[in-house]
C-alpha cells in the first residue's frame, strides 16, 4: 500500500475506534481543550463585535467539541465540521443536538485533501490536532486556501515539536503510538502557508508540557 493510503487507513481505523471515548482521554485536558480556547481567543480578537455572520470550516473536527463551543458562543458563526472518520462525525452531530446548537452546525464525512466545497466558500478554517495525519500536507493547505474567501483566515494547531519537550511528546511518544504521522516543524508549516499564497503568517506556541503550535495566515 502507498504511504498515502497507509496513513489515511491508519487514521481512519484509529478514530473510528476512538470516537466513543475520545472526550474522556487525558489528551483532552492537556492538548485538545487548550487548542479550542486558543481558536476562540483568535476568533474573538478577529470577529468579536462584528454582527455579520461568517462561515467557518473545522477540518478534522473530531467529536466537535470546539464546533459546539463556537456555535454556543455570541460569535455569529455558521459552522461546518469535516472529518474522515464517520464515527467522529456521528458523535459530533449528537453533541450538537444535546447542546441545542444543531441549527448552526453541520457535519461532512470527507478527506481533508479533497475538500468537497466550491472555491471561496468560507471566511475561516480551523484545524486542530489533525494535520499530522495528512500524507500530503502542502496539498491540504493549498485546498484550504482554495475554499477560503479573499481575506479569510486559516488557523492550524498541531503539536509543537521544535523544543525538547515537544520532540519527546510528539516525535517519540505520539509518533510511536500513532505510527505513520508527521508533526511539521514551525519552519515547514510556515513554508506550506507561504507556498499556498497565504500572507500575514504568524505563529503562537502555547502550553508547556504538551506544547501546541498555532499558525495563522490570511488568504
Ligand atoms: C486528534 S483528532 C482531533 C479532533 C479535533 N480537531 C480536536 O482538536 O479535538 C484528529 C482527527 O482528525 C481526523 N482526520 C485524520 N485524517 C483525516 C483526513 N485525511 N481528513 C479529515 N480528517 C482526518 C481524525 O478522524 C480525527 O477525528
């Protein structure tokens, strides 16, 4: 099997099986929740106080916790969550129903590398803790740029592996558990954004023991 098919098959197998218990994982507290808070902080700084509705795509949305938080917030976001694992999309849709925000959210079961949307469909794209599963990371960033409207924002969060703590967490531990994954360095991430045509690229590192890297660019 090619590297691309192997990576995708492994990711699908892992997350179809993990969907039911994902929200109770220790990683939820140390990595996932801080990521959702980081996105909300960025979105408030960018769109807070602006009453115009905006369209946001969350790529690799998992169980949709961030999507439900956003849909329940005062920000006027219309949210689409996309995930390769059907079970993750099912759990996410159920969570939205329970939270009473299902009218502001919809879920699509698809591959991040082939986004099933027309050009310029969204004002913002978020992607947290999923990018390391993508076999062709530059192609995904290019497709994200395609579906963003001019001036739209791309925000990707993944493990920060440019210091010793990140190297141990993401290369040595998570890399071994998840097998075929690649956590991009900040320089690689920067290069993907630049190559796809993003401007005003900036990054933020957050959390000490399980460090995350947020990269933001404008389409
Ligand atoms: C660790 S979870 C992150 C979920 C969520 N964004 C979060 O931060 O909690 C990674 C998610 O990426 C999804 N994923 C992996 N490869 C994908 C691909 N090629 N296209 C879309 N989603 C993918 C998995 O199914 C999984 O739900």
